[in-house]
C-alpha cells in the first residue's frame, strides 16, 4: 500500500544551526524557514533528489514538537512520512489491521496541503508514521 518516502522529519532545538549543518556541512539545498501556525511548527525543507528532510522547530506553546524536544534536547528523528494513493482507504485499512490512528482517526490537512494521518509509534516499531495522500 505505501508508496514513496515523502519525507523524514527531524525535530531540532536550533533551526538556524540545523540549517547551517545541512547546507554547509552536508552540502544540501535548504529552504528559508516557513512557519505553519496551524501545525505549531517552523519548518526548513531540505530538498534531496529522491525525498525531503524536514527540520522541525516548535512554534507556540502548544506545539506538538515541544514535548519531544524536552525528552530529546539535542533533537532527533520525529517521524517518517510515506505516500499513499487514497488516505481514507489507508485509514480504513489501518483500523482493519488493528493499527492505531492518532487523534479522531479522520485525515487532517498536513504541512504540504495534502490530507494526512499519523499512526501510533507502538504499532510501528517505535517510529511515528505519517501517511500522506500523494498529490
Ligand atoms: Co511530516
């Protein structure tokens, strides 16, 4: 069912420092920071040939990244995102297979304007999984 790896998201305590690391040390193309208030994050996109890396920094007091950085003060891999053709069918399949969908189970519009679901890390080897409907 899952298709391409859409992105790997890394929570970072210092967005400027992380951007410099990707640009100056790893030699990658990095975007300017973009704040997405609805998701409580400021994001820098690192564009690779075959996928993206998203450097996530908390925005606002209720940011979903805040608790993660408290537990992982140096930052860390926050989630991985796989593309699916049909997000509603994917959600139904997860329920049928006994995998937990976070929240109320209905797709929400994600950081790229496409509908997404998040799956419980305990059902996926400790990794938070995002499913995004490919555009
Ligand atoms: Co994501």
